[in-house]
C-alpha cells in the first residue's frame, strides 16, 4: 500500500509492481500451500507440516511439493497486481465518493474488501485447477495444467471452473480487508523514517502482521472453498454454499476443523504478506524515482 501522501501509480505500473511482488512470494512459499490444501481436504487427523512434506517427498518425489504451481503462477501476476492496483484505485474512488481527506483504517478496510472481491472473479478457475492438482486423490488423473482444464470442462462443463466463486469472494474479501486495514494500523504506529532500510523493516512488519491476522480471520472460508472446489462431480455434492458449508464442517468435524491447514497457511501468508509488501513498495519506489522521476 502506497504512502497516503503520494498519488497512485499509473495502472500499468501498479500492475507491474504487484505482479513482481506476487511471483516473488509464491516462488518462496509455495510448498506450504500444497501442505495446506492437503490438510483442508482431509477429514482425518492432521500429520503436521514436516511429516506431510517428508511423506510427499518419499512417496511422490520432491517435485510433489510444487505440484499445481503453474496455475497460480499463471494467475499470480494478475492476481497480486489486481490486489494492489484495485486497492489503489478503490482508495482514490472512495476518497472522492465519501469525502475522505486522507487514508484511514476504515477506508483501508473498505478498499481491501472491494479489491478482494474483484480479485476473486479473476482467480477462481485457476484456484479450482490448483486444488484438483494438489489433491492426492487425483494423482495420475491429470497430466499437467492444460489437461486438468480440459478434463474438468469435458466431464463437468465449463461452468464448473467457477465452482466455489462465492466462497472465494468471502475468502478474499475477508483477507484483503484485514490485511490492508492492519497494514495501515501497524505502519501508522511504527517510527517514521526516511531511511530505506527502516522503511523496509516497517513494511515487512506491517505486511507480516497483516498477513497473520488476515489468515486467522479467513481460514474457515478457505477450508470450505477447498472442499467445494475439491468435488469432481462424482457422488453426492456435500458442500455448495459458504455459510451452510461452514455449519456442516463445524457440526460434523468440530469447530477446530474450520482451521485445518492453518499453520502452513499462516507460515506462508504471514511472512508472505511481508514479502509482498516489501517487494511491492520497493518496485513502486524504483518506478517513482527512476521512471516517473517523482
């Protein structure tokens, strides 16, 4: 999130900075996403991060830790770019619409929620393909990303690619609202400095705190999104809509099951949120200084 005193970057540069930030984060943190999805799809006892990774490497090979990475890589650039660019654009829009003179926490939450909903429409087909490829029940069923898209459309219809859209909107609205709201609060309460190293520390701290708290809020929505998207058209469809699915999981498996995969998720999106913000602000600063000559 850019400093409130600065004008938003032109959309193309916002997109570029967000894309670089997103791809940087996913390349570093992706194995934790695979472990998270496995945990969320399971209804049995959790085996833990290290045990899950060890078993995957032993039984499926080291490459299994990156299974399904192509769909999120394909969408990661526009996804993260949309996250930051839409947030910047909604900030300008809502400041004008509601008369905000400066960025406040309530404005940050509003823009974050709006950016999250916008982001959800873009990513849902890629999220669905990623979940199907990460699911250990589907080992050998899909031969790469293109084959996964093709088989889903052939057996379930093209609209199946948007299964879980409503849950994805909940997941991203909650995460982005909490993330951008917390970024504002943490940055506002940390020492102000023009030293670039101190600014990076502040950004990393703000992004990490925002990522951790946002993950705590949105994990239940992520669990039901994964369950909804894991259904491949075979048998009875148990999960359809977000709120009823939350109630079903809580009733049948206990409230704690709504936080399946929380540890790998928070380990990814806590530091991952810090990486996102640091890279985004660093690239944005480079663009302002060296390209736009601000």
